[in-house]
C-alpha cells in the first residue's frame, strides 16, 4: 500500500513540476499563481498544499529535479580528478545547459530567476564540495581557505560562464567552452589546493617571474656598467686631450725662448 502511495505522490509532484515549467515558459514566473498551476495540472488547490507551501518551494523542487537528471547523465568529476585533465565531465555541463535552454529562460524571469539561480548554484556547490573533499582525502592536498568557500566560488563562476554563453547565443561549442573554462581555472586550482611533492603551476609561475626579474636586474646592471665605462672613457679622453694641449703649450713656450 505504501508503495502505491509513494508512486501517487511522485506522479502528483511530477504533474506540478511540469505544469509550473510549462506556465513559466508561456507567461513568466511572476505572472502565474498557485491556481494557474493546479488548473493546468488538473489538480485541486488543496492537493498543491499537501506537497508545497508556496510556488517558490515548487520552483525549488523543479530545480532539484533538473539537477538530479543532470547528475544522472554526467560522470562524476572525481573520475578525472578536480584538475579536469579530461574535459569531458565539464563539457557535459555545457551540453546539458545547451540541451535545456528553457532552464536558462527560467533564470531570467523576475523573482523566479533569483529563486531558481540560488537553487541551482547551491546544488552545484554541494556537488563540487563533495568532490573537493574526496580530492583532498585521496591526494593529501591542503586547502588554503575553507572548502565551502572554494566550492561556492567555483559554482558561481561556472554558472556565470554558462549564463554568458547562453545569453550570447552560444558563440562557442560546448567543447570549446569546457577547454576555456578549464584553462582559466587551472591557476586558481593550484593556488587553492597545495599538493604534496609538487610545486604546481603557481610555484612554477613565481619562479619563472623571479628568473625574469633577475634577468631584468642583470640587464640593468650591465647597462649601468656600460654607462660608467663610457663616462670613464670620455674622462680619459678628455684628460689625455688636456695633457696633450699642455705638452704642446710647453713645447711652443720653449721654442719662443
């Protein structure tokens, strides 16, 4: 009996989610109310309140379901490590966003956009945090700042990048976006996690910078030495010229005598 009830509950919630999604795409989140949702789903208003307290809560449920569907499709980041040497898991994010363009439209509709964006951001951050914790446990890496902060930063950066991509009519392929996102985040990753027995990109960058600075200092030192030598030569030439003039003057005075 309980199994039948569970299926009935799942079916009702699915109808409510689908109804809300359809109405948002047609009219926008702010323009619909609970009565519109239940009418579209052919359910009673009282049924709605058995499952959700308001439409914001239903929207959060819509976002959770979309994220669950996405996670089911996307291989876990831990399979290719947080450094994303294999871009396929990251590419899946962009492919999913492209395939669910309607999801993006929800994000930009008034108050509903704020609610949906926050829910999506939190879901991504939770997933990233778990993967970071697994990465730290597996490699012995050390987070230089709280993992929660790192996860929220990365989730926000990824979400903003996806929004930009969709808002500009997909100027690059999902694979190109994954590659560029990977490249721009490598430096941050090296900074945020210190891996044992590895200098990493940041250390290499710093050493390279030091070498360049040292080279510049050596060049400046050589330039100063050259200028000093030039001044010495000019002074010697001047002294020799004055000495020659003095000798000529003495010779002329001797002849006159």
